[in-house]
């Protein structure tokens, strides 16, 4: 069973939604954008055989 | 003790961390193995288990030079060696030594009994030739690595049906320590495997970079968004949860929690979920991989590294996947060289782990300088030194054994090189035992019933949606894009 502290933490999960801040939106957008771009670049480099000695 | 309280014990700060201890233990075993190349065989007396029908023939020693030692004596000697080394480690970790010795004794014997059970011929034999050799007409064809699954299942039974025993064992339930020692030793095993096919090995390392990009930049952003927007989690909860699901489970959740200055219990609660879901994945994904990906072994290996969270479960999943796929291929007359699938999983996982510290620092910087700038005192803002502080040191051990092993394999005199596989083979026996201990420990930590009772349904819902709706499939797609068409070399 949960102790009081853990129970309070779990109850927090039902707390009202905190809107996404601009910095969070930037973090998500930059992560995804950079991630997809790097994956395409890596796939292309792998395709031309750059991953081989 | 609840799963949460159990997980909380993992974040205490002893004199030395399990991470650092794992490096020293792994390097010490590796050094002992290397001595046998030009000196006495210091590990040859360790116990080795063969596939068996007659239990009396199950056990033996690793090296023929010690064949005077009976299998049972080798097993007892191996147990004593593990007990001594790990009790010294337990002392360094400031554990209760009496409880540790008693608990480890039970853990070792149950785990090794599971390993022996997995080597039973009706469980392990794979090829028609071996069926004939053992005089049997059926087998589950799981290879002797079925022992890992047996250990995991026994651990799960104890956790879910004998919780008092699970609680009593907890002093010796150290999956992080066990798997990190195993990964350090795996570096040398992979080096010997890679030395023969450097082109392939370098290709794998290159493709491992894709795993870093995926885990940190794609997975994390999506899981963070899902948990914030769809499930309404606060930032304090969403960030450790995203790291736990996306990167490498417990370690990432705790590193992120510390970096964003979350209350310590938040990443600990997240970690309790990570462990349970990792077990579910280990029990399912390797068999899915065997069924659908046996023609693409390295895709399967990379997938385990990307989809299964926590280092222990992922590398363990890679081990089972390798056993299952090699078994299926052997049935079809294809004998792949062992080590490549597991090596791919470990490489992917190690590459991901390398950047935990940097990622935690980036999040810490954003949180303490932008999101919580008003409430964070200057002295508590993210410092560059945290990158090293949160860097998983066992990776250095893995890289060291890999580099030394590869160096010897490539540049040592032929006489030395010829003896290297046998020497590393002896350290691999130690690695296997640490693997078995990891599987059993993960099982014992996974009390499903307790978790549901604790009311973590909303956290679990995010986990289910993210893991089964996104992480597993994107991991499969990326593994396919980068590893499809690359086959392990054939044995011999």
C-alpha cells in the first residue's frame, strides 16, 4: 500500500492541466525536427556506404 | 515493502555506486581471463552447464585442465567465488551483510537451478542432428538460454505469490549491478566477435547513432507531448516519465528527475512502472521477433535495444532473441555466428546510455533557467559538472574491454591471438551467470498486483499508450531502415 506521501503524489496526477509553455513547445518541435532530419541524413549516409570501414 | 519503497532504496547514496562497482568487478574478471593467455588459467574451474538428459552430466568445468574437479564441486566453488566478490561489494554499498549473504545464497541457487533447468534436452535441443544425438524425438527448441526465461518466471512467481520471500531477498536483488558487470564483460565478447568482421562491426556502430537520435529526439518529444497534452500531467511528472519510457528506463527517469529538480519520489514512482513493463516486453518481444524477424536477425537485435526499457531487460531480451533466432535458423540449416544479435542490442543500448548525462543537463538547464527560473535559486541551477556526475560509468568498462579485446585480436602476435577466444570464453561464463542473476532479480522486483493496487493507473495508461502505440513500432521501423539486409556472418 502507499504511504501518505506517495498517495499525495499519485493524487497530483489528477490535478488540472498546466498549459504548454512556449519553451516546452520549442523543445518538442526542435527535438522532433532535428531528430527526423538526422535520421534522414544517417539513413542516406548508411545507404551510400559511409558506415563501413 | 511496496514496489515504490523498494525502488526508493535504489536511489540512496552509498560510499561507492553500483555503477562504479560494476566497472571494477567486470575489469577484474576480464583481467583474470587475459592472464590465462600467457599464464595460469585462473577461471577454468568455473562451472559450465551443458545440455543434458542425465542430470549427473549437466555440470562440468569451463576448462579441460580442471576436469578433475566434479561439476558439483565446480558449482560450489563458483558460488563461493561469487559470494566473496559480491559480499565485498555489498560491504562497499553499506548493505546489511548478514542479510545479503543469506539472501544472495538463495538468489544464486534458485537462479542457477533455473539455468540448469533451461538446459534440459527437451527444452534446449534445436537441430535434428542434436535430437538424434540425445535420443529424443521432441524438444521446445529454445536453446539452453531458455534458462534465462525460467529464471525470470521463477522470479515473477516469487514476487507475485510469495511477497514475503521477495521482501526477504531484496538485499541481494541487484539487477543494475548484475547487468552492468555483464555488459562490461560483454564488451570483450563483442570485440572477439567483431574482430573477424570489422566492416560489419563498424557498420553496426554507425547505425547505433540512429538509436541515439531516435531515443532522445523522437521518442522523448512524443512521449512528453502525449503525457502533457493527452493525459494532463504536470511538467514535473511528464519529464521523468518521458525519459523513462524513451531512453533507458530507471536510470534515465532518475537522472531526469534530479536534473529538473523534481521531488525524489516522482522518478521513483515512474521507475516502478518501468520495471514491470520491461518484464512484459522481455516475455513477449523476443518471441515476436523470432516469429517475424528471423530472416533479419540484426533488425531483431536492434529492436530489442530500442523497444525494451532498462539496460538489464533490454540486453536480456537481446540474449533471448539471439538464442531463439539462431535456433530457428539452425533448424533451417543456417548457422549464424553467435554474438552478433546480442552485440547489436548491447551496442544500441550502450550508445543510448552514453548521452543520459548530456540530455539530463539540457533538460535541467531549460527547467532551472526558463521553466522554473523564478523559483530556482542561482546556486541550484544546472551545472555542466552534472553531465559527468550522471554519466553511466559502466559504459567506460564496456568500451575498455571492447578496445583491449579488439586490440589484442587485431595486433597481438598470432600465438596470443589464437588463445584469446578461449580466454574471453571463460569470462563469458561469468557474464552468463550475471545475466541469470539479472533475469531472476528483475522477476523478483515485478509485483504486478501491488502496482495496480497502488493506483498508478494513469501513469500506466501513458506507458501503455506510448510503449505499445508508438515506441515499439517506431523502434521496429527505425531498426528496419538501418539494419535490414545486414546478416551476421555464418559460423565457421
